[in-house]
């Protein structure tokens, strides 16, 4: 609770709003990257066969999971500062 008490009351609203924007963007971008990485791994795309290696598709999936984590942190920040 020390962080919430150290932030002035007039800044809690904008910080909460910025956190929800980060959460939404992180979840949307993360979902897109994870789904695209899965389609790359199983060759369910219009790219030439073997254009993307499985290692590169795992990098795309990992980036998506990292974006989902950022979205989750944004959601937790929203819940922390908005209430």
C-alpha cells in the first residue's frame, strides 16, 4: 500500500487509465502473436513451405506470451490504482 499512498490522488485516475490501455493492447497484441506463431509452427499459412523454422515460430509465440504478461501487469496496475 505504500506505493498507492505515495501517488497523489489526482494522478491515480490517469495512471489507472494508462494501465487499462496497456492491458488491452498487451492482450490484443499477445493474442495475435500467439495465434500467428501457432499457425507458423503448423504451416497453416500462405507462406512458402519451410520459409519459417520451428525455432522462429517459437520466438513469435514467446513474444506473444510476453505481451500477454505485459497485459496482465497492466490489468493488475489498473486494479491497484483504480480502486
